[in-house]
C-alpha cells in the first residue's frame, strides 16, 4: 500500500471516529488509528485493513471514553 493510500485510509477513519468521540481529541484519535494501522500493515488481505483499523480503534476509544456503570448495590 502506498503512503498516499495509507494517509487516505487513516484520515477517513480519524474523521469518522472524531465525529463519534469528540471528547477524545483528533490528535489522540489519530495516534490510536496510526497504531492500529501499523499493527495490521503487514496483513495479506489489504481490502479489510480500513474496517479492521476502525473496529479496533473504536473499541479502544470506547474503553477510554465510555463511562463505567456505577458499582453501587442494586435496589432491593
């Protein structure tokens, strides 16, 4: 994959995730997406890379920015 293709993929994933997680900040999202891209860059099936990158980055962002349910005791 060329550098231009990589940039296009990363930019489009960052755009979508920035809209979904505005509180995360675009720079942080770009860092996560870049890390995910690098982890999959040597994959044999190149057509799935954008989908896989977005899936993994979204999971990481959800774990960082989605509030945990409270640990309070249930009502009785």
